[in-house]
C-alpha cells in the first residue's frame, strides 16, 4: 500500500512540475513577443527620423548645395 501512495504523490508532483514548466515556457514566449514588439516600435521611430532627414537633405540639395554641406546643415551644422 505504501508503494501506491508514493506513486500517486510522485505522479501528482510530476504533473504539477510539468504544468510549471509549461507555464514558464509560455511566459518566456510572451516575454520574447513583448521584447520584439518594443524593438519594432523603436525601429519605427528611427525610420520616421531618417525619412525626415533625407527630405531635409534633398531640399537643401535642390538649392545647389553639395551633398556633404547639405548633410552637415541637416545635422545642425549651422547656416549655409
């Protein structure tokens, strides 16, 4: 009888352990998804900034300024 009670307790503890590992795996996947979302949001702001920078360089270039001077101006390098 003692063998049966040990089996029941060990199988119950194993079941709990499997549920704990499953929950930990799901938690890790959820954390990874949140991290990827945060990275994507950061990249979106960088994309917007680079687009406005490129527009600035193109506008300054249209006035007949060289590319290097246009980049310097758009970086805050001062008046042309």
